[in-house]
């Protein structure tokens, strides 16, 4: 159902409760606009479901409505990960209702989410990464830009949005750090390797000046129009680099962030340091890379040990 249709199906009192929660997320917790909009979309769906069932106030809504909503989403083929995200939004909202005194109980406390296995990030070797990051044609300003972006993404583990949103002042070459504005508008300082610094310096000296236009601002990585490079354009640049390197077209930008974490872990870095560099709020999110590393070890054992495979 389109967003406007869902909003129209929400009774006024339910909508007021949602608006108060969204204001709390934006003003008190400082969540980014896109994150708040994602919460709104998920909660509108649940509120519309409750409205169609005849409920007009949040004090009337209970566990049966949550379970019925989850089952309805499941019947419509909702992916388990998406369903879990939507349910998480409703759980956060229910806890807010308790904190604000609207309800005395959390009506989602016993709600059961979908069962699914969390997919491990893809595996890519240091040698394959080296082929990707050196693939751009550095005879052009765009090639110098792409080389610097690829080196920085792999070398510092940035998200695509963080990389494309960098400004000139974010790079401190003397201290070899980059100041990153991450999820929830939270800043973090991430080390920058020597290889990345060399690529950045070359781009700033010989690449970026050729992309600057009269109205160019302080964005670090520029498009041909002189504005901040979009995530979509960088996505295409990664695919082109992978093709030049003779690697599958399925290579995605986020895979370089995964490679950053798994290669650090394989090199002996501790999980807390990796969590800090990746900007994960919860160590549990970072722990998935330990599963990736174990998976890589098991694969190496199967391929190289005399008794690794059944004979």
C-alpha cells in the first residue's frame, strides 16, 4: 500500500502517538532524517493495520494485533530480514509508549519475530581487492578519483554514504585520520593508511582540480558536474573496476567494507577496535566477521588439507 494510503488509514489518535515518537527520534536521539523516515514508513504500516482492525488508541492495541500483522506480512512474502526490521521499529515504539507514560506495559514483549539465518558477508581476498583498487584509469581525473575512493573505502572501512559525503576538511593527512559522519549523525575518527593517503594526495593535486566547477563546494569527491559524487555513480565505478580486474559483476561497494573488517581480523586486530573503526553501535554487529573468518578458515582447510575432503 502506498505511503499516503497507509497514512489515511491511520486514526488520528494513533497518528498523534507516532508523531510524538518520530519527534523524539529526531530531536532527542538525533537520528538522521532517512533513519527517521524509515521508522515512519514501518510504523505507518502497523498503525494502518491496527486502524483497519478497529483500534483507535494505542492503549487498546495488544500482542494479538502485533502477531496478526507479522503473519499478514509473512503471507505477502515479506523477506525475513525486512519483517524483523519492521517488528524492531514497533518494539522501539512500544517501549517509548511505556517510557512516556502512555502505557504501563510493553505490548510487544512476547512478540515472536521471523526465524532466519543471517547471511554472512561475501569473501574477497586481499589479492582480489588489490586488483579492484588498481583497476581505474589514472590518466583521467575520474580515474584518479575512483582510485582514491576505492583505496579509502577498503583502507578505512567506510560506508558508501560516508565516503560520498566526505568534505575536504574531513581528511587530516598529517595525523593520518579521516573524520567520518556516520549513522545517526555521529562522528568518528578512522585511521587512513599510507596507500590511501598517497592516492588521496594524487587525486587532490592532479584529479580534483579538473572536476571543479564555478559552484563547486567543499565536497571531497566530485562528479563530472563538479558536485559531490552520488552513491549510484560510485556503485557503477566499483562494477567497472571489478570488470577491469576480471572479477564477477556481482562485486558490490559494501564488499570492500566487509573486506576491510575480515582482513583486519585475520591480521590479528581485536574486535573492539574493528567495531570502533566501522562505527557499529553494537559489538554483536561486528561479531559477524568472526563467523566470516571461521568460514574462510574452514574453506581453506577443505581445499588444502589432505583430509579436508572426503575421498
